[in-house]
C-alpha cells in the first residue's frame, strides 16, 4: 500500500495537499505522448502521478512514466509548477485534495510502450492539432503553456 492510501486511512476524506509531477514526452516527429486513463474513465492526460515519501519531483515523473508507459525518460526540463485554489479536486469516492503539479518535458526517452491496464486504457502519440477533446483540464493548461513556450523551439531543432 502506498503513502496516499496510508494517509487516507488516518484523515478520511478531508482536504489534503498532494505534490506530484507529469512529463510531456515529445517524439522526433513532434508528437506528444498521452495516456487514456482508467480513472476518470476514458479521459486523456499526461503521464504522471503523485509523490511518494523521499522522492524528488524528477524522480516522481520518471517513476510514474515508467509505471504507466514502460518508457525511461531523462533530461527533464521544467515547464512550470501548478498550484492554488483552481487545483482542487473532489474524487468520486469523496476524497478532497489540492494538487501541486510540477510539469516537465523531454525528448529523451527509451523503451517500448507497455500499457498498464490498471491505470491506462491506451497510450498514443498525438500531434498538438489532433489532441483528444476529452482531456484532464489541468493537463490541457500544462500542454497549452508547453506548446506556447517550448514547442516551437523543439520543432525548429528537430527539423534541422
């Protein structure tokens, strides 16, 4: 059992603060890896998750990407840190929490995609103009900022 599950046994549904990390992974064609999640069912998002005790945010992103996709990522670059009242979530089971999400991007990944059926329905690369409509809202905000600030530079570098 993980840290979050153990903590919930003590505090019940009361609001908590959960730090986590996500990783925007860009392939050589300029496509971005997205994960169709099992919870909430069918919604697309960026691979990532919550911090375990003793981890750095980079380690969270690397561990979660490995668990969810089978890929090893390196050379993480900070996009931004997302926190505040608009990061409040009330889960279907009544758990309440605020997330502090550290978002990274990378073009350095290795391995073959392996879908973890517990957390994912499918995993696929998408061009930004082909993103699914049904996305985690906070992840869409991260992707929009990434596309505005970093994507043009990556596309230019990859095309040379």
